[in-house]
C-alpha cells in the first residue's frame, strides 16, 4: 500500500511535465496506514521485535551490572536501542543454553575481569609501568571493553547474537579475551618490582 502511494503520479500537467511529489492527502493516508499497521513479532520468542517490556527496561536500568553493560553498548546516545540489544542477547542465551542468562553474564564478566592493571610513571629519563589494583567498576569496564572488541570481530549478523555467543564462549573457555587477561597479569607480575620504586618517587 505504501509503495503504491509513493509510486502514484498525479495526472495534472505542470510546465509540460507530471507532478511526482507526494500530496498532503497522500501523506495523511500514509500516516494512518502506519498507525494501523501491525507490529512484527519475533517467531522464536513470540514478542514484539522492536520493543521490550517495562519490567525488563526497569531491570536493565536498576541493576548495576546490566546498566553498565547497556552504557558500554550504547552509541550516539541511543540508550533504548542498547537496552533492546542487551535484552535480546539475554533471551538468546536462555534459548541456546537453557540456563539463567543473568548468572551466565555475571560469571562471564567475573572470569574476564582483571584484578590489576599498570599505569605509566617516570623514573628519571625513562618511563616505567607500575602495577595498581582496580576497583569493581574499573574491573568491569576493562572486561566490557575486551568483550565488545571481541564481539565486533565475530561473524554473526546480529549484534545480540554476537554478544550472547561471546559470553557463552567465555564461560566455555574458548574466548580470546582469556588470553588478553593472562597477558595483562603476566605484565603485572613482570613489573611488580616497580611498585617500591613508585613509592620512593612519591
């Protein structure tokens, strides 16, 4: 119906040609058709595809872990879109693994969250790496950065499928994020002697 409205051409000649723009009456008809259109549903979950429920949105915004993940996924201020991606990823985890998606998410983030990090400090004319402990929010942020970087490299078409697949790969021990965490901890251990040097510089 909408395609026929766009393709309709008026027969009134203007300057020897034909009117090709959409008239006000056609615009009103299109708006009415859009308002009365049925919402497409997801055949797997039998829920509206472009929307999530108010309860799910409240949980995404009240839980610290889910809220942090939504904020990291969000791009260009589109928070509702990020919430939809996260919620669809949780649903996909429940369907594919038949387990609690929130528990799997929290376990995966806990597995890949580093305990320590390094920061640069000057010692005379050279720069050294000084290990430092991370708080809970810093640990989660580093884990989310690694997670989203690995999600972007996956081959699935939809973002929520890539996210759910990477979380399950972390729990199964096949994700490349585990190697990044191991490399960071090795660097921390290699520079642990710089902690005393940094204290002497203060």
